């Protein structure tokens, strides 16, 4: 029986990952989440609904920075891997209030690495971010390029998490895999993110606000492809530290995203343009060569297909997400 510990398991990606892992009858999952109120806690509770019915799933409500408390609650259990997804999210919010991001994203990661060391868990998968590349002009962004140029506290907190992982791999023999996620979307997506906001506003006939002229590009990646990549990283046989991009490898402009949403929703958007915001990069673009070669990662969900899946979910749960 495989036993995995997921932090942030009540969230968007974490709940999808827990469901995927539990689809194997030979797997048990322990989930840690503190129900951070960055967005509606009821959405997170709903994410857990089916999971809590599974006898192979255990939920712990606790903050990841509370290392000693977590060690007590985990009571010496052994884990085949720790998948650390919990983090304080939001590039723009990190500029407004920086300290909480370092307390959660850096000290929280340190806490989990210490737990891994004390419980003798050798496998640690870390949710990093494409934001670590910052304004690097060398696209597509490759893990081989060490010229990381973060332009937000959130991004620098993720780089710090990666560096802690590299250190613990060296000192304590933890096999640490940093996964750099590129603009994840799909059902259960946070309501503050662009696709979720745009879909709601277009559906209601309200204007949407685009920062810049619509030419910024993002490498939108469906959550099912991200989960597939995480599962591949769990099974990755490599000692020490490694980092991988998980994206679509096919960036599209903001204008294209809006046009595709209009097609899926069957409604025209009312667009108003605003100046670009600090902390936002002009493009994200994943080089997937390393992920394909070493992990066997291959994204399969197109932007339009993924948006249709998102809209089906949004339509089915209006009381929670509108």
C-alpha cells in the first residue's frame, strides 16, 4: 500500500491530485490544509466532499508552518512521498503584503522538509511556478537556463523553496523534484484567476478588464495535465535535486483566450483596457524537452477543450462559484 502526504489538498490542484492517487486501490492519502481564506473556504470544503467519503483518505486541518504540531498529528507515519502544493497564492497580493508570503511559502516549505527528514521520507515533490523565470527573454523557458529573474515576492519565495530543496537533497539525501507550473486552469480553479473571472463576467454581460493591449501570452495548462505530471514526478527515479517545467508548450495571447472563451460560452465579451500591472510578465512559455525526455510528460488537453470542461463545472455549481 502506497501512502502519500499532500499539502494544500483541499485546493484546486491538490484535490484533483488526491482523487487521482486514490483511484488506485493500493493507495492511501493524508491531506493537510489550513483553509486559508484567500478565496471562499466553502469552495475548498466542497472540493473535499467526495474525498472524505473514502476510508483511504485522512484530512488534517493545520497550518504547514506548525512543524511540531504536524509531527504530533502525523504520529511517526511513513510516507512514500510528500507532495507539497500548499502556498500563499497571488502575485499581486504578494506585492501588497510581502511578509505572509515568505512565512508561508518559505518557512512552510522548510517545515515540510524537516518533517520529511524526521520521518525519513526520501521523496519530496514541490509545486514551484513559472514565475521563477520572471522577465527572462530567452523563450521558451528551459530548466537549463539558471538566469532566474523574479519580479514579484511570490516568485522569489518559490525560488527560495527550490533552493531549500536543493540544500536538503545535498545534506539529507531527500530526492527533491521542483515542478514549475505554467498557468493552471480547469474545474475548481480559484475564482480570482483570469479565466474564472472572465467566464463569470462574460456570462453576466459585464465588462472584463484586460491589463495591457491583449498581446501578453500565457502557457495555459489544464489541471489534468498538471496532475499527470505530478504523478510522473512521484515515480521519477533520480537521486538528489531536479526541476521540470509542466506547461502546455503552446502559449496564447490574452486576446486569443478571450476569443476562445467567447466561443465556448456563446457570448461576446465587453472589453475595457487598463495599464499593465507591476509583477506581471509579458509572456510565459514552457520548454518541455526535459520533462518529455526524463518524466515522459506530454500534455494532451487543448485550451478550448479545457475551457469547455471548466464551463461545465462552473455551470453545474453556480451557488458555489458565481
